């Protein structure tokens, strides 16, 4: 499934800790005003990891029309196939960046772990279902009946039945799983292992891992081509992305974007026609564009600080980036590859979804 989101995305970073002391301007809380509810423009939904809420934005006016409390550390976000609900990964594990000594952190609040279910029409969180331990990101089955969830602290992936809210099975995968993506035909689910630099391939029908193969260093995000025969996967510590043959489960080639350690690819997202791949780069503060016919970089644009999650407008003409330390969203006109607006969000924006009205 190639949705207009990418969420995806990663354990919180040390610079995010500084956000705790920041108080962004407070937009409206709760349901939108009547005038806004009549707008036909697509809405942008942003998970804010530090402030624990969801920012709702009118894409036409670029105004925040609601802020909805969700719970602790909302990160991965995906819509149901009918767009009536948004599912959000919530975690009670404390924020810890790469340089943080985790032994100094408070114990995790496991009661806060789960998958929040947000009703789009009501504009509110209606329930929280189990999601395994420390859920960070996930994807849905093609019919929307199951969730496949990465559980970072237990190196596992959980299969959850949405209707009953039950964890059907938990399966061991590589260390530090994060990115999860269902193939276009729904028959396989890819799960990234940051620590192992590998992909675990889940057969959801059989409920088992059927293949594991190496990719670049610290993979976090996956984008399948429409026919499912190829996939692009970020390689954060390599400063690039990799192209994968998903029939043979092997890496085809590495595509460099910039200097490793400076350019740190995070999220990968294909255009609706799959002719362009967009890649956010964290500390690099840029979004790169790759021509998928040549697999060459054709442009980049500087956005906010540490862009993580990215999403496309339904018409594919505008790209939005979640800039964690900036506490904002950049609006990129893809025709000119320029930032045409900035929208204030909550503290530590992480993931994005854009839904038509």
C-alpha cells in the first residue's frame, strides 16, 4: 500500500528533548468551528510526539482548526481505507535520543501503549486498542481489518484485529523494528530493523516471517512501487536510499543523496504516478527528489529543522513535512520545488496524513 503518508518514523532524537520546554502558540482545542467544518479543502493531520496531540489543519487557508489530545508520544499515523478513521501509535516509553543514557530515564508507562482510533467526522479520539509493547509505526491490511505494528523495545511485530481490538499474534523480528509497509497486493508486509540493517518479510495469512534480507544501515521507511515488484528503503546512516527487488528479496542498488551523517534520510514517499521519490533527510533539513526512471537525484529543497514525516496532497502537487524541532509544517510547491508556507503545529510534529474532504 502506497499511501500519501510516511510515517514514519523513528525513535525520538536528543534534539527533540529540548522541545519539552517550548510552548508553541495554542490553536483551538477540540472540534472545529462551524465555518471550518464546511470547508471542502483537504485536511492535514499531524501527530505531535512531545505535546501528545493531533493538529488538524485546513490545507486551503493553512490555518490550524483544532488540536485534539491523543495520549503519550503519538507517532505513526495511517487512515482506514474508507478514510473514516485515523489510527495513531501511542507509547508510554520515555523519549530517548542516541546520546541519552537510557538507564537514567524513568520506567516506561505500559498503560499508555496502544493504537488510538480517531473518528474523522467527530474529530475526536474514540478508543484506544492494544498495539503490543512500545508501538512506533504500523500499516494496515488491504481490507483495513488488521494492523501490523512494530514493537521496538521487544524486537517484534504485532498483528492486531481492529474490530475486536485483540492482539492476534506477536512475532519476533530484527532489533529496533520501525518502518512497516504492506505490499500493494496485501500478501506480504515489510518490517525494517534499524539495528540489523535488514528487512523482515511477514506473510500475514500464515502469521510468520518468510524471509529476511539485508539493506542499508538504519532502514526506517519503505515505499513500494504500484506493481509491488520494487521498493525504495531509506538508509539513514549511508546518506541515501536503496532500491530493492521484492520478488527476489534482494537489494538492487544504492542511491546516494549526500554525505553520510549530514544527510540522514528518514522517510521515503512515491508520487501518485510513481515517477518521483521524495525523501526527508532529518538533520540535512532537506527533501530530495529522485527520478525513478533513472534513480538519479533531480532536486532538493530546504525545509524546517529535522524534517521527518512527509505527506502529499491528494492531487500530488503539494508536499508537507513535519519538522520536529521547528514545531511546524513546511508547505512545498512541487512544481517550483519551493517552500510556499509554514504552519505552526504542536510540540515535536512527527507524522502526517492528508485526507480529502
